C-alpha cells in the first residue's frame, strides 16, 4: 500500500553552481513524482517535498550521494494523501528555484563554510533545551517565525517579534526593543531550524551574549516531547495541512473574526495576497479578507 510522506530538509554549504544543482533537483523530483518546494542558493539547499514513501527515500538517497549534501538535516512527517499517480495532495505542484538566500533575511553576505553557517548560535538537542530551561530560570525562548505562525503555537512564555516576513527581523532587532535580553540565555526556534541558523547570527552580531538554537527546530522538539513539553498549541507548516499539533495539544489561537479558540489558518481571499489569518471553521465558511483586502 502506498504511504504518503512529507520530507523537510536543509543544508547550509557553499555551492559553486546553484543553477546546475537546481536542474538536477528538478529532474530528480520530476522523475520520482514528488511535489513541493525546493530553494537552492550559493549557501546550500532548503526544501519541503511530499510523495510516496519509497519515492521520498529514493530522493534522499540520491541527494545524499552528492558530497555537499551528505550531512543533510531531514525530518519526516505523515502526508495527507496521494492521487491516483502516487503524487502528494499536500502540494499543488513542484517548484525548484535558485535564489540569493535560502531564507530571505536580506543578508546575502552570510558566511557559510563546509561545516555550515559561521558565527551562529549553539545547537541544542530537545533534551538539552529542557535541561537548560530548567536550570536557568532567566532563559528566553525567542520565536524565529512570523507573528501569524506564533499566534497558533509557540513555546510557553516566548518572545514573539512583531514581524510579517523574515526581512523584518533585521529592523526589529535594530529597534532596541530586545536589548534588555542581551545578557540572558536566548533559545531561538523555528519550524525546522533553517531560519534560526541565520537569526542566531544576526542576534550575536548585535550583542546578544548567549544564543542557542534548537537542532532540528520545533519539528524535532515535538517528535521528542509532543504535548508533554514546553510547547503550546499547533505548529504551522508549509503544505496543504496548514497546521499540525501533537496529540492532546490545546488550541491557543483566536479567530480573527469571532475570537473562538482555533488552530486553523485560512488564506486571504485575494489571490495576490500572501496573508494567512487565524480563522475558526465556522467563520471560514465565507471568504476571508485581511486588513488590506477586506471582504464583505
């Protein structure tokens, strides 16, 4: 029986010819019938793909044969379903692109070596995260995602920056509003870990003295602890599932229309708009509009 799977991965490593890597990845995924999004840059590769389990395994084996990607950081999760041809229904299509950055922080001058990002925070396993938080009451969890993602799920007591896109982090950090945290231990976190590789560098460059990041991000933390952890609510993902939550997790999001507790995110009805809004199932029965694109 075909098993739908979703594979989340990244690897920071210098690439001399990102365009050639893009063409190879496009051919490989097309041949295996995989869908999803892959970004290739001079800094490495970052992607989320879905499809039949054996196809995902074949993709991973082939990709890791390329020496720069041998240490690829991958996370697995269950997919929703496959179509009659074995293609993932969690993604509408396959997109493989080259960009100046793996994550658009606006810092293409990031230093990346064969060992990964230079000057970033100390990686902690999920167990080390909880041990540090237990031993250091002054520890701060710092969200490396946008405020919509944080609205439906976040670490208990986390600092949530007022950002809509990753580009906003530089301005937010330079604003001075987090300077009082610079002498405290700060644990940055994001979905799979890729954004924190860069965010932790930005924080250290701005004088944060003790910066950490969760190895494998929230995904790996929830794999280890589930709802018995310091995490609250659901995790926003970038496929047709929209959000996933550990069994027994509470709903901490509030519907933007009626205030009801929910973990559901709905896209703005304007097809040109990328805004997602926290919306309960009842309110989602009619079109959803954001502040810039209101609907009746």
